[in-house]
C-alpha cells in the first residue's frame, strides 16, 4: 500500500504514514484484546479468527479498489484497514504461547530463543517474495493500462496545438516510454532518453506542445498500473491468509499443561486431580 500510494499516486511520506495509522491502531486493539479472547475461546480459535479476519479485510480492500478511477478511496478503506489490524493483533499476540505450548521445561529456553530467529527469517523471505510478486504485477499490468491510456492520449491530442501529422508519433512514443519505465527494475525512475529532449529543436517544440497532455497521461497510467498490481496482490494475500486459517483450524487444544506445585507438597494435574502416583503416602492401619 505504501509503494502504491507514493510511487503510483504521488502521496507524500507524511500522507503515506497517516494512511498506515488505522491498521496500526487496529493491531494495537487486537493485541490488547487477545488475552481476553484466548481465555474465553482458546488459542486455536483466536488464531483462526484473527487470520481469517485479516483475509477478509484484504479482500474487502481489493473489492473497493478500482484502478480505472486512478484514486485510493481512503474513506472507503478505513474500516477494512482497522479490521485487518485487529485481526493481525489477535493472531500475532498469542502465537508465541501456542508455539511453546508443547515444550518441556528442559526445551522451553532454546525454543524461546529460536522463535525470534525463525520469525525474522520468515519476515525477510516473506517481504522479498511479496515485493517480487507485486512488482511483477506492476510489469504485467502494463499490458492493459498502457494501451488504454495511449488511446485516451491520442484522443486528447486532437485538441492540442501539436501538428496532426505528429500526434500518432507522440502517442506511440509515450506508450513506449511508459512501458519501458513500468517494466524496469525501478519503475519509479524515468527511462533515459524519455525525460529530456534536445533543446532548440523541432522535437523539443513538439514535446513542449504535448507536455500538458503527456503529463496527465503519465499520471493516469502510473496510477492505474500500481493500483491494479496492489489489488491483485491483495487478492493473493487474502487467499494465503485463508490458507493459514485452515492450518490453524487443525491445531488441537493442548491440555498437557505443566503441573503446578501446591502448598501441601502435592502436585495438581491439568485436570485438577492429584495423580495417584505422586499423592502423599499415608501409613496403613493394622
């Protein structure tokens, strides 16, 4: 969302940060509420509910987006952003306790140390894969966005001061430059040779006459391309979240909780009864 907002729609860094606040606020609420939810429903159900909530929120945002509108409907996505944050908080907060639920006193230390390492590795790999997929979609979206905007530019140039003989050339040049930029490893950077034109030349004069129209076309094609890539990525992430929900659904409720030492020297089992083998021995009469 941050990349789409900044590179695709021209948001400032401050506006992009404010756009992320609803998700962060929802995550804080979900984290605070997770102990209460786990105590009443159990950790597996909370994990399932949290990750499914995230998937629903992503799908909701994806359905709200319309690349052809060339805008990010902030008011319409506030609710799903908060909902996705709540789901994230519900899922992440009890996750470590669930992972450690089957460990023994002898292994809990090493397991606790391993979890952050695995999470950091997973976060790094996951971010890389999602980013690669997203920018792959940016390149793929040009197959539809560039021809559509090129056709719109050709129509707009009919009312421009550009000589009619050169209008198709201007539209074709724009489409080539847009495709080269959006399919490059750095779609936020202009392609060399497309940003500047030789001064004091006929090409410069034509470019100056067409500049207001090509600038508007560049804004439109960038917005449509990034929003289309964002929408497709959200659908994939929503499906993955539902898949993770399916995995949490098969988690069993762990009743092998560590025994707690009682004041009288006996040990209470997880069922609340004192095991026969470790009850205090009383002398027999007779």
